[in-house]
């Protein structure tokens, strides 16, 4: 399993579904079935999801949040799934595929979710969590 996949699932899939997602993605036999769930976004952890307007400038938004020029794609579209693409190409191909897709920009920290036909689009973001025992300055 690609490191982006594991980090993305652990960060943005709801806790009760994570284990099933991780096990299914690692299985060639079950991967397609679990990726089909991206089409409707039922497993996205809503605590870290911000809905986006249909006219949002996705590239500008992701770059403003620290996305690099390349990303990793998890998608129900077989032609996109498991590929490392330029951010521009990944966003464009997600729209043209019409399939549920997560574009992982920063593993476990920043991603973009596009559901089947683009009816739901979300910025997925988790801030870096404070280290246990770290001293906090006031």
C-alpha cells in the first residue's frame, strides 16, 4: 500500500470504517468494491471536511493550503487510481472521470474529495496535532 493511501484513510475516513478500508485497499480482490464507496462519500469523516461551492477554484484553494505540484490519487476510476499526478492533471481528470476521487496533496493532512459527478466537493484538512508532553508557550 502506498504511504499516501494509508495516511489518507487514517486521516479522512470515519473511524468505524478505517480498518475495512485499509484491509480492502490492500486486497486486489476487494479494492474495486471499496473504492466504489467514494462515489457517494458516506465514509468521509465530516469533522475534517469543508464543503466547497461548485464554482470554487480548487487549484488555488489547495495551493493556498500548502499543496505541492504533485499528488496521489485514490479513485473509483481505474485509470486514475493509485497514480501520482500533477495537481492540475489530477483535479482535471477527477472531473472528467465522473467517479468518486480523493486527491491526496499532503499525506494525512490535506486532500480534495470529489464525488460521483461532482455533486459533493470537499476540502479535507487535518491540522498537525500537538505532540503529547510538548510545552506550550503563552
